[in-house]
C-alpha cells in the first residue's frame, strides 16, 4: 500500500506531507505493518506535533522469484544486502546467510526458525565451498573499515586512500570490477 502522512505542528498548522509504503502477506499482516510504521513515525515527533494518515486503498502485487528477477532486486540494493551479509549479526535481511558451505547442499534455517532441507535436485550434488566468497567479503570488509577510519583523517593522503578504497569497494560490490582487478588497482594507486 502507498498512503500519505500529513505532518502538523503543535498548533495544528500543516508542515507538509509525504508518501509512506507498506507490504504485507495478507490484509492482517499489511494492517500490522502499517501500524508499526505509523508508530515509528509518531515516535520521532517533537512534543505536540502530530501525523494524520490517509489510506487510498491497498493494491495487490506479486513478486516474481525467478533468478533474473531476484538478481535485479539484489543488485539494486547490493550495498544493504552485502553489508548485512558481512556483519550477519543478526541479519537485517534473513534471506542472507554467510555460511562456510553453500546451504544448497546442507539446508538452511528460514526466518521463522524452521530448519529446511536441501531441495531433492541439490541433495545429490557435491557440496561446494564458499571459501572464495568468504575471503572476498573479508577483504572488502577490511577495505571498508580502513576507508571509514581514514575518511576523517586530517592528512590529505589518508583521505585520498580512503576515497580510493571506497571506490574499489563500490566497484567490486557492483560487480564492475573483480577483486583481482581491484587489488591490482590498489597496488597501482599505492605504487
């Protein structure tokens, strides 16, 4: 549902409005999502200020879960998904896991806490390893941490290094550059 929040100050003078969005599994879940969002918005208001909400009506949408549709969604929100998978404590997006082995062969625990078995088509396949992905995420995470620390430095060389590291992290995460290319670029930058 898309609905509108109208903001009023402590004398009920209009201060603007904006759209608000909610998604639910069914009408009951949608209502509970809307209530949670509204409570969160209201909790940020100064004393005496209020919101009034208008609800034009819900619409039904369907999510295509084929590989291409999911990849488009993942790539659009790569920074949020990858940073969450790197931290994974606890995951904000429970669809992400960063295990030592692929869950395709070992199963997984869903967001509801239910242990799921691998699909029959995957049971017979040889278990793979995510060690390469884990190493990649570790390197990128370390670069991000270094960049974050150096961004506030008074030394211009350190700020330039922070900028270069951030650029390389973004390039790798958006799949415009491989980790090998990023390492070579960093080596050239430092050389």
